């Protein structure tokens, strides 16, 4: 297999449709559009059902990419995995993380014996409304993860550090369609359907990564058996697609990328300790030793933290009542993103972090996976 | 002056009107209602103009206290400083912090040479709508701070570690009243008036604590000159009062309280480092050394953190754009409370923290004061 | 049976805890507290799960009534049916509609051969979390309606014009309790539970009023079979109670009340025509003939409109898409109350109307019942 | 001057970026892209500062039009007046109203002696942040109205029935920019700036249409002197532009359009009577006579109602308190749109209505202008 060289660009934006920062990098030759394999964006909508900033950013990206790829905007959105996660509550700063990949010659001298960042993508077929949140979605997702691992050149499941899934939700139109056909969807509530879709997708990842016993995974487990989870899955539901898109991030020896990736699991929304330990043990970075000035140094090296956030479903954090689940003004995922974004920014020293809401079966109940991408030395 | 013995009880609640936990402590003889001088509550409303949970909790407290104090509910609310701060976004857990005070004999043997927690309260006259957010409110607040210091037995301004102010806001009725009298209030916007009232109150504290030069303080400075601020003021605006209530917390030698208090200033909403330093340097607590289990130990000793939160008015945190000020669905103070609550809970290990929104002139722009109350050995 | 004389007072308030208008009527001797049997309030919360304005108003009423009734506040809340409906979106004006009742001598000369307003109340036992939204709640409600009809002296179901039910909801605490006991509640979503509770309550009314065939009513019909509904039920869910409270309003000959009541059903949220027809045909009032000035005359005679509002569950109004069900910022019931409140105010000429959200099985899907209470000549 | 033939298409959409309905009309030859002069869209965002659905719809339209007009998307947005008004609260249905115009031969036989619909557009220069909400914006708008009237062939101000203005707002970036240059904008609050921009734009229309005395119009009048207003202005603020776009709709004899237009002014948000009178007197339509079936007939003929909505700034509707201005969860303009949308739909019989929020100086305080576009016979 030919080795990869993966590039990662974190690019700020002034709005969901603002790609001027992206265009500047293209104009400067720093970013080659044809190399782009995935974009993970944080857009400033509500991150819930009627968040149109995700589609809006996707439309902007499609129109930007199309002429470079020599295809229509719709085709561009098929070729590049565009994952827009809505919601920048609290200090979170809207941005795009752009992943590029270039294949090197297979017989090129090995650049790094040490493992480096690799990426693979895949997607499932479209789902019927009644498949969302159920076994059909779980299995199709697991299969897509395996395909993306193969593309990435990752052979061992422990070398996968983050799996981003973009998945559909049920709109009221889809719910009506199912009911008209005398079929009951997993839920009739559009907001709730986002949780079902994320949960089934995460279980699909857990299945592929052998984190859960296959026998325990089924329709009845979704949003029910919280003991089943992936420590590396991140799923976002969006109104703009009918299938799942999967991006696998991991490490492989021989890759020529100047980046490393590692992951941990936050046990709850305020578990700063686990992320501090990750940085210390995997990357020899001590966030406490870094003062005001070196924050900037850290924020430069730490390209991004990719994390999931959710409000604890038992209504408690560290044994004390929280009010997120009873709040009819602000949805619980929005509260959770604000908290996790704040906690992670207090460690990372910057706020353009990928914190995505709704961590059903992604980490333990109330907690979630976190992956750190670190810039290391440039490839020789 | 007779020495004080101050008690601090942090009591959870199941809703703004739930005082069953308080009643249980009274029934057990742990809490003596006649000793209560102040209650600082976090209630689960929106913390903005139409947050009626503050009044609701105050009504519940008034009715609970009245028979114990032998007065009407309205009189009880005058005798005890009831400060209800709305908004428990994110992980924040609704609770009441109850301060009791008992005067000891003046010639009692000195309990502690070391300084211990003392408390003093005072209040201003009612303000006219046009006085809110202006010099009249600033000066009356400064005077009330001095009165409360005297009552607390604090002689040096550096021994004051936290000044809580509860202040009024402009409702549309008050705005109309002013306009009908041909007078322009500081703002016509009810939500914005909360900021003006908090800002003027904080400048009053800064004036009394000699944190700002008197010559620079005036109408024009309010919400304009962010270089003027108090590092110890905390102001909350509420619809339920027309005057300012002031609670001064500090330390004095000779006090018989089993508590200490110290403070720091967060430079921005994600400045965990300053709070970690405070705990380490003032109380010899290293939050990083404390593991999962000792979290609980810390959360027991650390009675509460009292903090202010605000979204940075220049639209940036650590140099990156935030979206709080342009969000027309969720007010900026709500975002900020969620962030600071999360960051502090990640340090304190518990979530029943007093994080109050709107830190105008309370700490630097985008940051805010934080005080820590620590339980130490019981008085001999 | 002794005839009733029912009084109806519509009283404005400045907030959920403001009973100064009520107190003024009591002081003037216009309102006798011991005569009060029911209060239907519109309070200015969000009308959803975390709307504490309902409890707050109830607490204020309990404390006001207790000394007059010679009982504790908790007992007062048992004796008087306090139904607080949250949500005054749009033009709706917060107010209380107070129903008094005095029993006349049985052999008193018949005041009115014509039917006049009568009232009856009843309540069910407390419900377990798993009973909410299911047959147990339906049957208990039907039984309570029959008891309230008997108390009101109404013998024919067609003489019932409005049945107000206050019912509980599932908080996350209740959901956890049921799950801990291995029992699945009707829904795990707190906001959604309000709909289940209202729906089951309404089917209970429909059952009692013989509006639906008993054979078709069961667990599976709740929020499923929209062909089953009551044209006179109005159910509001609140966090402050565990049982259903039922108020039956109707007409009976011989009653000495200076009020009449009639009802219609709006087929959708903008069906002004049916309400205009009701006023014209039952009360000989033509809202179109009434100009700007006579609006006030009408608003004086038309004591209140009692109505239910809901967003059409099929996502359409008059065949066109609405966005209420996909809105994750504002819950659908809030949109619907704003619309129906506006439409009814455009007919009634005043805005202190009782429009309550969530009309599941109350009127046809997307529509809802409306009752009009008209002041007629005073009893001789 | 050559006569116009104006076409009006009201087209539903499934989201802000869905132009499939538009494309279908183009494919069918019913709509000729090169004829389009203006699009007035209702998109399903919050209609406030961070409503990105307006930009999103504009981006979609620009990309659709560009190939037909033989220009870039940016140029298309300059040539066609794209006015997207956010906010479809309550029953309002997202849609686009597309205006086409074709110039006929000057010597063509007069089609209609009777006046028929004509349209004209114009735009101002870009405004500096400090010009927004002030005299510079007022005067530039008035000049643009005059230019658009001339283009439309309207000579008398009374023949203008609706003037739509799209105007900019202050983002926090713009506010910071002004402050950095030591200049104070009309307001520092981004949400409030939308009101200032709409208000100044409306006064510009009033000035051009001679509805207010020029001597009374100035900076101090904006959002202050509510006696000054236009009965035909409709202004919407959006984040996507820096200048004002003006669309004048009126009637002129000789136009060959199969449409008429007329206007009235609602005195408050629930003033159904004035709109009923308009339909009756101008178009001989009696909404009361129209039953369920003929509703559809009416909804077919009544192409659209164009209206402004606002919450009454004195806090009262028909003398009773409303809660819109003190609501910190839902902005007041959202409440008002829901109400006016409901009231108008109850008259028009359909819900795809153009109801735009924020009626500062557009109609009397709390009320707003309404224009009705009626399809009449096709041109001979």
C-alpha cells in the first residue's frame, strides 16, 4: 500500500458561508483543493433540527470546490466528506478543519518508522426513515468504518483514534411519510431523532472497532443500554443528508504526515483531568506548566481537539442535579457543548475546537471521546 | 467590637421554591433561622429580565423565615439579605448558600489569631428609573459597602474578598414612566438595563475598595471605560427590588468562624490557571494532585466558589471570534455562565457553584472575580 | 339540588406573584375568598417543562387564601382548584379568571328558567410515572369529570361546555424513578411527556362526555389516533402536581348566575370563522359590526375566551408547510399559543384570554375547542 | 415611457436553499429568469442578528440566476433585488415572492386604462457603521425611493402602495470598528441596531412619500418620535449587506399587469378589521362571506399580503399588558410576527404571507402597513 501524507488546516471563518480564509490559503498555494478529502466544520447555528448553517456551509464549500475538481457542486459534495457540526455555544469559535491527503510512491524511502496520522473515508447507502436509529443503520455504519480503515491503511483497531460520522435525522416530513406507510419510526419527535441517529451510528463504530460484543447490539440497545459505547466515535446528525458519511482518523507506520493523533475519554462534561493526562502522557505536554505565553505555543502545536459533549442522562453531574434536561428554552446539547467547549479551551488555550453535541453511545453516559491532533516535525 | 462566628451552609434544592433541605437542617438544629444574615441562591431561570425564579425563591424564603423571626414575610425579606442569581446553564446545580452569624462576647478568649471569615450587610435607598446605571447608583453603593465593612469589623480594604450586590433593572413599565416624565433612562432596553445596573454597582464597590481613582468614575464611564473595575465585586440585577443590597465577605483576625476566604481574578472565561493558582497558593490545595476520589474530599472542603461570568465585549476570547454577542436565541450572559460554570466545576469537583452572569466592571473585560470559601478546622 | 350562583372575575396581574388586583377586589368586598372554587391563570412563563411561574402563582394564591379559609397554604391549594397555564406568547396578557360559587336555598324562587353558568370540580388520585399518558389516567379523569358534573348539577353531557384539566408531567427525576424500577414510561422525554399527559386527560373527558366510543380508547390511541378527541376538553400539564384536577363548566336551568357559556371548535389555528359564528349564533354578537369603540363594549361583556392551541401535527396549515415542529429554539406550543391568542384577540377586542397550549385530543388535529363566557343581565 | 407588464409568482420552498419550485417554473417556461427584478423571501430563521437563512437563500438565488443572466453570482445579487426576511413564527410558511417585469412597446395599444401593478428598484451606497440609524441613511433611502418611483413610472406619491427596504445592521465587528475610530454608533447592541436601521430607512420612505414634514426628521427622531411614520414602508435588516435596497410597488395606468395592489395600516397587531375593510372596499372581497371552500378561491386570487409586525413599544395592546418586551428567551419581533401572521392568515385563508418583523416608523407604534396584491384578469 502506498503511504499517505496527511495535512491538517484549521481555518477561521466569519460566518457559515465565509470561505475567504480558505480561498487565501488556496491562492497562496498552501492548500491544494484537489488534495482535500474531508472538512470538519463548526458552524454557528443551534446544532439542532432547524440549523441551516450546516447546509449553508456545505453549499459554500461545494461551490468553492466544484471548479477545482472539475465537477458540479453536487458531485463535489459527494467526493469530499463535508461534515458540518452546528453549535458554537459559549466560547467555541466557528472554523473549518480541512484534511488533505496525498499518496506517496509505494517504494519511497520510509519517512517515519513511528506512526503518523492517516485518514480514510466511506459512506453508506441512503436510509429509509424507519431505518434511522435502528440495526440497519448500525450495521451499515460498521461496514463503512471497515472500508474507511482499509482506505486509510490501518490494520489494527487500536490504531483508530477518532471516527467521525455524519448521519441523517427525521424531519416531520419524513415522520409523516413513515406513518403514511403504516410504519413507526424510532421516534416521532424530530429533535429526539437526532439522538437516535447518532446513537445507532456510534454503536456501528463500536461494533467495527470491537469495543462492544456484537450479541448485545440491536434495536433495543439504542438509547437504552448506556454500557455500550465507543470511546472513539463522534456522530453528528444533520438535515442535509440521507446516508451516513464516515471519516476514520488514526495512525499508521510509514505515513509521511507531520501530525500525530491520540485519544481519551472524558468521564463527564467537566473531566479536565483525563485530557490533561492525555496531553502529558502521549505528547509530553504539561498544560499546567505552560503559562500565559506558552499557551500560544501550545495552541499552535495542538491543531485541534475533537470532542463529543452531552448532558448526563441521569440528570446528575458529580452527584448533583443539573437542569439541562428539563430546559425547554435551550436544548440540552447546547448546554453541554458550552460546558465541554469551555473546559477544553481552558486546557488547550484556544477556542476553535471541534466540540460536537449529542454523545449517545459515544463515551460513557454524560461523558465523551476526545481526540487530540498535534503538529510534530515536518516530514523530512 | 465583638467577634463574629460565621457559618456557611450550601444547600441543594429541587426547584426555586423547594426549601425542604433548608427545613431539614432547621429541624435538626444545624441551622438556626434567627442567625441567618444572608442567602445567596442560584435559581434555574434564564437569569435575564423575565426570570421569575428569583422572586419565587425569595417569596419561599420570606414565608419560611417569617414565623421564625416573628415578623411578616415582607419584613423578613428586609432583615435578611436574599440574593437570588438566576441561571444554572450547563452543569451548574441550583442551590442556596446560607450565611449565619452569631456575635460572641467581646472579652471571649481570642479563638484565632489568624484571620477568619466575617460578613456584613447593608442596603441603599430606592432608585428612580433614571438613577439606575448612573452616578447616583455608584455613590449609594459605595456608601453601603463602607457600612457593611464596618458591620463586619473589617478595617482594611485588602481584607475584603467578595462584595455581592443585588441591584434593580429597568422594566418596560419603568422605562415608560421615565419617558412620560421627559427623562431619558440610561437605556430603554430592559435586558441592556441589567448591564447598566450591574456596571454602576460594581463601580461603586471599586470606589469603596479604592480600586479605581474617584476622578475617573462618572456616568460616562459606565459600560464604556473597561479599564475601571473591581476585582472583588459581584453584581446581579433582578426585577424584584428597587434598591441595592450589599453583602461584604472578608476576613478579620479574632473571628471564630471555621472558614477562610480568598479571591483572584479570571482574565477571561477559560482562565482555569488563575483559580488553580489561588487554591494552591492560598490554601495549599493542588487540584491536579487530587484524583477522582479526592475530588470528593475537595468538594467537601471547598464550600463554594463565588464567581462572575461575562462574554468578552470585544467579541474575542484568546484572540478568536466568539458568537455570544450576536446570538439572538440565547442571551450572552447565559453562554458565559455555562462556560465559567464548567471551567470552575472542572477544578472544584462539584457543580453547586455560585456563578453569576454579567461581569461589567467586575474584573477585566471578559473576565471576572472569583472568591473561594474553604472550610478549615472547627473553632476550638 | 340547591341552585348555584356563579361569579366570574377576570383580574390582571403585573407578574406571576402579583395578587394586588385580587386583594383590591377582596378589600372592596367584591370578591369573597371563601366563595372561590377555581382559579384559571395565564402566567408568563414558557408553558413548558421548566416553567416555574405556574408554581409561583400557585404559591402566591395559597398564601393569600389560607388565612381566609382558616387553613394552611397547602390545604388551600387542595380546596380551591388552582389551574395555572403558562405561556403568554404574542399579545396574550397575564391574568387570573376567578370562579366563585354560592349555593342558594333550594326552595328559592327560580331566578332564571333559561340556563345559566354552573361549575363543578373534582380531582383524581396521584398517578405513578408509568400511568401518565395511559389508560389509568384516562379512566381516572373520566370518573372525575362525572363527579364534577354531578357537583355542578349538570345532567346532560351536552350541557357541558368546557372541561379544564390540570395534569402532571414527567420530570427527569420521575423518568429515572420508573426506569430504576424496570418500568418504561410512555416517553422518556420530559417535554414530550406533557403531550402524553394532556392527551390522556382529554381522552378521559371525551369518554365521560360520550364524544368517543369507549372501545376505541386505550394506551395505543394516545397521541396516535387523532380522530378521537373532545370538543370541550382543555388540558394543561404542570410540574407542580401528581394528580389531575378537573373543572367542569356548563349551563343548568335554575342557576342564578349572570353569565352564559357556549363553545365551538376551531378546525385549525387560524379558524376565526368558527368563533365569529359562535358569537353571532349563540350570543347575537357580530364582531364585524362592532367598530373601534364598541370593541371595548364587547371586551367588557365577553368575560373570557377559553381556548386550546396546538401546532398542526402533520406539519401543514391550510395545506402549506409550517415550521413549528422543526423549531429547536422555540417549542411548538409557544408558536401555537401566539397564533391562536392573536386570532382570538382580533375577534374579542381584548388580550387577557385563556389560550392554553398543547391540544392533543382536544379538538381535531391542529385545531382546538373554544368556550366563550358572556356576562348577561345581573340576577334579579 | 414604455409600459410594464409585471408578473408575480408566490413559490413555496422546503428550506432556505430549496429552489426546486423555482426551477420547475423555469423549466416549464412559466418563469423567465431574465425578467426577474425582485425576490421577496420569507426564510425560516430567527429573523434577528444571527439569522443566516437570509444569506443562505440569497446565495442559492445568486447561483441559480448567474448562468441565466450570464454573470457571476455576486453580480446577479447586484442586478436582482434579493430581499430575504427571516422569521416564519407561528403558521407562516416559508416562500419566495418573485416579481418579473417586461417592458412593452411604447406605442402598444393601451392595455388597461385602469391602474395596474408596476415595480421599480434602486439602491443606496454602502453605509459606514456610524451612518446606520441616522440622517445619512434616511436621506439616501429617500433618494433611492424617488429613483425607484421614476423607474416604475409612478408620478404621484399616492400611487405608491408598498416600499420594501432591505437594510444593514451592526454586527459586533462593525461596532468595534466604529469604537476603534473613536466614533459612537447609534447603538452598541447588535439586536437593537436592527431597529435603528429599519427605523431610519422607514423615515426615508416617509420623507420621499411626503408622509412626514421634512423639518421634523433627524437623528433625534429615530426610535424616539413615534408620531412620524410611513403607512407604506417595510424595512428588514440583514447581516448580508452594507447598503439599502429599495423596491417600490404601486399602480400606474397603462401597465399591462394582471395584478392590482392596495394598502392599509393596521393600528395594532390584532387589527383584523382594517384588513377586512381593505379587501371589501378596494377589491369587493368579503372574507366573511367566503366559507371554507371559497377560502381556497380567495387564497388563489390574493397572491400575497405584505405586512409589518411589531410589539407595541408602550407594553400594551388594547390597553392590556403584553410580555413581549420583557422576554429574554424570545425576541419581541418573533412574537409579533407570529401574531400578525396568524391574524392575516385568518383573513387570507393561506399562510404563505410576507410578514416582516420590526415596524419602527412603519405604521403607528405597535401597528404596521399591509399591502394586498390581487390577481385580476389576464391582460388582453
